C-alpha cells in the first residue's frame, strides 16, 4: 500500500479541497466505512465509468491519498486510467456530485460519469 499526502507534488491523482471536505462530511456519519474508493469499471455510455464506494479499509496494493481528514483509495488497475486526474466535488444548479477531471479521457458522456480512452 502506498500512502501519499495530497501536498506531495508526485501524487498521481489529485484530490481537491472541496472533495476532501465533502468526503470528510460523508464518512463522519459512516464510522464503519471511513474511506472513499474511486474505481474505473467497464460500462457506461462511453465505455468506462467511475465508481465511488465507501469501504472500511484499503486493500494491500491500493494507492491511498489523504487530504484534510479525508482518505481516498484507488486500486492499481483503476489507477492506470486515472493517472494525472483530479477528483473534485461540485455543488451547482444541476446537483451535487463528485467529478473526475481526467486528462486520459478522449470523450465523456453528458453526465460526466462515463468516458472513453
């Protein structure tokens, strides 16, 4: 398991302050599952889709990113698709949701939850 503090410049996936704050709020009411797992799965209207799940602990080969009291884990296969990305949280007129700004994606669907490479 590799643990990186968000302040390191070599972190392969970024976590915005807004996302860290929202994750900390969510897990405060979920003491059994204090970690957000971000994954990439096959499916969605563009080929791949992002997954966001709460888990109790990281797997031994997960990348662990910590920022402002929030912990995010990413498995090695998903990390191949997420390298250079930033996880953010948006709260606007169309709703509140996590987003992934992924420089590897060549196309994405209108809702932003699926993408292609």
